[in-house]
C-alpha cells in the first residue's frame, strides 16, 4: 500500500438494508493527486453509488475511506463534504438564489468574509467563461443548460477543494455544448490539477476525460483500471472488450503522436526539377505518388507518373494539392483522417518552418497499433509475473 | 495541425446557446396582455371591486329609515354597538384560528416530510382530513362539549377545521422541491437543518402561502357560525335577520361578511405575489 494516494478506498462495501446482494462489493481503489479517474460501466453497475460513497452521501457498510491518508470513514460527513467539490448531472442550482449566491454556498458555510466571497465568485465565473458583470445577479432559470452547468462547476470549486466528484456532469447537455464544456474543463484542470473522480456511462467521454479509467462490472467490481491507451490497446477480458465496443483501435490512435513514428524518406522533387526527373525518381522507388516541394522544401502537390507525363513543368495543374500538413504533435487519429480524405492515401508531416519532415503511410499506423498492443500486453504479463 | 485551406466541414459552433430574453423585451412585444400580467393588474382590480361593494352597502345602509322601523331592527343595525364590534370580533376569531393553524400545521408538515416520520404522515393527514369531513356545525358542538361556551372555543374548533389545507400544502410544497437541488445542497456539506431552512422552505413558500390563504378564507367564512356557541361575530346579525325576518338586517350582515372575506382573500393574493422568492 503506497501512501501517496489522495483518495483511497479500502475494501469499501455497500449493502442496502433488506438486500442480500451488495450494491458495491469490496472495492479497493487509489486515486492519485492531480489526476482525473473516470468510473465507467453499464447502467446499474454501481458507479454512481461508488462515487457517493467517497463523500458519504451514501454511508458504506464496510471498509475504509482515506483522504490524504486520513481515515474519514467516521468523521462528520457534512464537514467532510465541504472539503470535496460535488457536481451532479441535474446540476441542482438553487433556483431562489442568484448565481453569485449559489457559488458562495460553501465559502459562506466556511465563514469567509463578504469581500472574499464576492471576489471568489467573480474569479470563478471568469474561470468558467461567464462574464461576472453580466451573470453575477442573474437567477438560474435565466441560464441555458450549458451555462447552468458552468455555474455548477464554479459552485463546486467555490472553496477551492482539492478533490472533486463529478457524476455525469455533462450528461444532460447537447452534444455540441458538451464537447465544448469537456474541452474547457480539461483546460481548466490542466491549470488547477484537482484530484477528480468522474462518473460517466459513455466510454468515449471516459477516454477523452480520463487520465485513468476504471471499467466497472456488476456490483462495482473493477474489471480493468488503467490509462485509456492501455485499455484500448489491451482489453483484459471480453467484458471490457464489449464495453469499449467497436473502433477501439481507431480511438487508440488518439493517444499516439505523429512525432512518435519512425518515418522513412519519400520520393520527391522540387518545382525546379523537370517532370522527367520526377518520373525517374518515382520509377526508382516502390511508390505510386511523387511529392513536389517548393524552394524551401515545403510540400506542394502529389503526382502520379501519368500526371507527370501530362505536366507542363509548372506543377500547378495536375495531380493533387497538398492541403493538410501535420506537425509532430498531431495525433495519429488526425493523420488517419487526412489519409482517408486524400486520394494518395498519404499524409505529409512538416517541421516548424513548414519543410517536409516525412510522409505517413498506412503501414506506419499499423505498426504503431501493433506496438501499443504488444507494449500493453507485456505490461500486463509483467504485472502477473510479479 | 496546420491548415493550408480548410477542406473539412467543421461544424460552426454557435457562440453561446440561447438565453431567454429579459423581461424588458417582453412588454414591448406582447402588448396589453403582457402588461396586465407583468404588473398583475388583476391584483389591483380586486380592491376597486371591494370598495365598490362597500360603497353600495353604505348607500343602502344610509337609505334604511331606521327611525321608522321597529325597535328590534334599528337595534340590530346600530353601527357603534352592534355591527362594528361584531366585525372586530369576527376578525379576531378568524385571525387567531388562522394563526393557530399556521403554528401547528407548518411545523407538523415539515416534521411529516422528514425521513424519520414519513411513514406516519398518511395517518396524521387522515386525522386532519376528518376535521374537514365533519360538518362544521357538528365540530362546533363537539368543541362546545369539550371547552364550553365562548369565542376561544370557536377559535379552536375553526383551527381544527382549517388544519388540513395548510398541512397538506406544506407537505406537498416540501415534497415538490426538486430532489437534485437538495442532493446538491447536501453534497456540498449543508446540514439537514440548513437545507430545510435555506432551500426547502423558501422554495415551498408559494405552495404553503396558498394553503394559508385557503385556511384564512375558510376561517372567515366559518366564523359566521361562532355565534352558535356564544362566540359572537357577524353571524349574530345574520341570525337576527333570519329570526326576525328582516331582510335588510340579513343583507347588511351578509354583505359585511362578504366584504371581509374578499378583503382578506386579496391580502392573501398580494402576500403570495410578494413573498414568493425571486428567481422562481
């Protein structure tokens, strides 16, 4: 047992009164400082119950809960909860209080002075992207769903808790707004480094939001708990495989960057070379497409042999224009998307100056996927061996 | 990803999802009807009607030639010694019984919606129900047997009679508070007491007030029966009119009760409008 876990659940159990089957069965889980741990699983698996055990909205019937190494299983639950931010899907803003009053809920209970509370409310509104002058004195019914959940997040951050619990916070929000809120929240989290437990039933949201993901089966049993990359590359059993569903390989490409690929040279000529040189270069290689670069080695066009034959030498009309250029920090998912849109099935990578750094081919992606799978499998084999 | 020219059809994201227009724009758009609602002109029309009714009664009262009438009639219609004291007494009965109802029914309603007492709620409501199911006359007589004659007996009997609307509305008002709001409050570390006083009760105020208004009107109406057990009130005048077959006495008594009831109903409506928490 390492002691650096921010939140530790140690064999936590919940059995409801009059029920012979436990809702949460001997769950042990460590959440580390500054990470987002996502609890994900089919509905009814007990993920929300598990979350609510942490702030003791539901009292565990067995096991211990530690925050910062301190046993909080028996402390006053109301005081405990003031240390933990809590965001729920239904948001639950107090309709008879203004936005500023809503945000002030926890600071007020902690008896902050008035000026500090007002300043904090303004700071938080700005943080979640709402203009304080415009929204401070509004009532919740005047907000759209997306705005209301921004306020919900601001309210949970009210007294700057180190831990946040979020129960499907973006679940009831339309897809476009949801994606924006997710992105903004991730940006905020990069700054704040809170320790967050996040519940969702949506595996894609889990992959997007989670530093680690715990996939829960019935009675909150952890089937696999790992980084999204590893889970996608190596689902440990059929349950996990079923749950992450089709397309896990493609989703996994989101976690690899173009810069991580070992790219080999691709046949190319510059605009100053005549088409005949191009044909020669192309025939010497095993490639179908030739890349035309400008004077500063920036990729301009893709050309096949027959395009070159037709070309007048200006290289402006034939072949296909290179429209998208990837950088080394773009993901392989982006690369794949671009390759599928290009008739060459290839994608150019450039350096900061825009000069050609390499060309991504389908085999590169295949190799990258293979490598991730092998690494993940080896990781689990090592775990088992120890 | 550097984009030379953008071939992808990236969905253009709307700036921010729509905000309902503020109240200022509503008036201009919808004209008179909106104006009517916004300023609750209906609420301010009621006192005009009540004043008109009082005016008609006044003219009628002055036109009665009490000098020519028999002793009994003129005696029953004397303002200073009969009508005014009876009105005051009538209001006192209604006021105290309503106050007792509020003091008993609201805390009881709160208690019966707490988890520990939720199960006994239906039984208590049944008892309160029986108060209203009994004929008012019977209830008065029952209390007469228990407490003896007088206005205070009438007050307690009426309080029992009007308990139900306030109790039921308190329970319904508290039950109707969005569970998510309570969950959010508890989840942030608000104690049960704080959630009750800061969240649940304020949000239930409109419903509870509606119940109190009903109880008050019931009490003003039922106070006309207080004379049966020696409680006084305007029922005395109405009864005299009936017994003596003097229509003018009957009319004056009846209309006075109506004016009192309408006035307090209006007060209740004003209270409901202005005591309702903002933001609802």
